[in-house]
C-alpha cells in the first residue's frame, strides 16, 4: 500500500477514488509512566515516555488506516494526515486519515 501526504504519486495516476479512510488509536499512560513524566516535567525538556507512546500510537493509527483502505479495495492512500486530541487529561487520541484510491503506473 502506497501512503503519501501529497495529492499525487509520482509515476502513478489515480483511476478510482474510493473515499475517506481512517485509523483511530486511543492511548493512556499507566500510573508509572504518568509519575515518571510528571517528575521529568519538573526539570523541563522532552518527556521521553510520552514521545514513545505517541510515536507508537501514530504507527498503529497508520496500520489501521491501511487496513481500512485495503478493505475498501484501495492500493494507495493520498493526502494522509494525522490529528490528535486529549481525552480526560489522561488519554490521547490519534487519528490517521486520507483518501483511499486505486492507482496504476503510467
């Protein structure tokens, strides 16, 4: 599956647009992770526990996006984007979305 953030894929043309596809992940840090992140925030700098959690959540959201597009019959996703939000101050929602398309080489 080709996944791009651009409108076009070099060397390919869109032959069918199938519609919006998405992958959603909601993650929460455990009490230990929250405690370590809280202590680290007192000193300042990057909070590695949250960075790692969000990187993993993005990967899972893209995996789910690809599964969704594949189920629609797509072989590519164009205009892929991420969105995120916080739920109840303890959870992060990550959404990967884009347009599922069928492309062919030119």
